[in-house]
C-alpha cells in the first residue's frame, strides 16, 4: 500500500473506532466522571495503573489532575502507581511483578478512593491484582478496557464502573482511552470548578 494511503487508512480507522465508541461509551464516561469528582470532593484521591502505553496513560491522567487540564484551578489528588522505579523494581524482585501495583494500593489506598485500572486487553495480571486489593480496601474501581473486557470485566463489583472500548486493535483502543481520559478530566473540572460552583 502506498504510504500516504496507509496513513489515511489509519486516520479513518481511528475515526471509525471513535464513532463506534461514541455510540456506547458516553453514559459510562459520565458515570465514571461523577464517581471521580465525588471522590475528589470528599478529599479522596485517584490512583492509576497500567502497563506500557497504559502506564503512560496513567501518568498522563495523574499529571492532568495534579497540575491542570484546561482551566486554572487547585491541584487535585492523583497518583500514578507506574512512576516509582525503586518501588516497582523492589516489589518485582522481592515478591512478584503481579504485585507491583497491588502493594502500592494496599499501602496508599483508603476507603472512598478510586483506582483507575487501565488494560487494553482486560487481562493484565498486575492490574487485576490491584483491583483485588482495591476491593479489600474499600477503593472504587474505574476500569478502562477494550475488546471483550477480559477477565477484569468479571472481576468488577456493582459499585465499580467499566469503560470498554469496542475495538480489538490495541492502537485503536489506546487512542480512544486517551480521549476518554480527557473527557474525564473535563467532567471533573466542570463538576468541581464550573462557573456555577
């Protein structure tokens, strides 16, 4: 395939995936935005985790909370559990890589916090283990998944929320995940700092 046509196809595939997501995800995004805003309003925090590109999304989201999104406002409590290499490598070395996020949730998580658990497949063992610990600690879970939701979908409780991108290709799922994270940032800011507040 000619390279210009290939890039055009990638754009069109991304647009089509976002349009399909628009048809199903809006209520789930709004529900998640309400959950997160309520937690932050109650002086709780949002922890986030994922692997690879999902780790980058975790850090991106935390940065938008701690610094700012699109308006000037007070910093918000967000922690990316993917950033402390000493913690990650010591847990992986001394225990198991499956525990790298779970042990942090056990130490930092408090009743009423939210864990943003990101996995394009829904099958990341270390993210699933973090969800187990979140449930033990009374931490709400907002799962950002794709495909069929994987094993994470069955792991969620009725008090949790899942935003499942209706796609199978990892890159397309990640592109929608980024848009979803920006939607969540906007919803949080609007609920906590909108003009009517």
